[in-house]
C-alpha cells in the first residue's frame, strides 16, 4: 500500500498537482460544485495508477485540480464504495493519496436516509459524529506506521472548528441546516423499516453507505475532516416509503446548488 500510494502521488505531482489547501470528495449532493471550480486539470480515474474506477451511476470518476474561492483544491468527482466490490484498502486509497499530496483538510459529502423526525427530503445535515457498522474496518490488518498510529483517537472525528465555521456561513447566507450523527452500513440495499428503526435506536440521525471509512483513514493520517449529508429519503417511523437510486439522485439534485454555495463560501474563509 505504501509503495502504491507513493507511485500514485508521484504521477499526480508530475501532472502538476501540488499542495492543495482542501481535498473534497464530491459525493451525491455536491456534484455541481465542479461548476464553481476554476479547473486547471482533470484526470480520469482510469488514467491514474492504482486508482479503482467508480461503477455507480452519477459518479463520473474524475480527479479535478483547480481553484475554488481563491483556494487550491483537489476534488474527487465520484467516490468508491465498499459495496461495489472494492477492498476497503481500495475504497479509501484516494484519501491516502490526498494526504501525501499535501491535503490537511478533507470535505466529504453524501446522500443519506433521514431517521430524525425533524428532517425532510432535501434537508442538509452537518455530520457531528458517526457510528461505524461497516463489516470491515479500513484499518484492519497490520498497521503501516508511516501512515499513522495503530490506535487512532476518534474523539473528534469531525472538526468542531470546521462545523462552527459552516454554521457561521449558513447563518450569513440565511440557509437552514441541521446537525446530526451519521451511521454507515455496507449497502447496496436501502434499509428495511426495521433497520431504519435500529439506526434511530442506536442514536443516529441519518444512515448511508459511505463517508465513514474515508474519515477514519483521514484521521489515521492526522487530517481535519468535515462531513455534509443531503437527506434524500426518509426512514422515519410511519413514513418509510419505496425508494430508488434514481429518486435519491433526483432529490440530491434539489439540494446541490445550496450545498455548493455553502462549501464555496466555507472554503473562502
């Protein structure tokens, strides 16, 4: 893994990618942020050594390097999910590469099912903490000390400083946001009513199939993390309805411009 990361980092540095201020994973709900980036370079995942290729509709599979609100950013347009069949090492590989390109601050977005009765479809939730119920831990196996320590402190997985900054941005822009806990399951099935109930009982506000492995690995390497969820369906008791990937994408699109505006302003400060 160490050698693969260094090989990929060298390839990207030779392409001109150096010292980004932010790494951004453009999951569902943040796709249109690309329109706000002054793009210097776009590279297909297929061209990058050791990178997997996203197989999910709506995740195009490109690495973007450029300027956003005056800051240098490297953005993943399309992420990798464990349910696609990638190993957990492959799923989180890009985050390791970002770190060794110079990224110290990571922004991650996702679509999620809301179990908090105060949520509605299209709402935006800042992730304050997470519950990891993925079947494989991203740090499972022998630890590579050059990446980070064996035992990782997760008392502040999501930066309180970054959350406070986004609070200020949302208030200035008069945009309503929620805060809550995100629970990660493997997928790719959407949750049953009983599973939504379990998520709620465990203390989460939203549930999804990504983000947590990436944040764990980012924290392993000492990065500061910020997560944002778009509520694309509801698992509130009595309101659980049929849902499809197409519907999730459609509902995420509704919130995309708002999320993009928030992140663009956030990065500027």
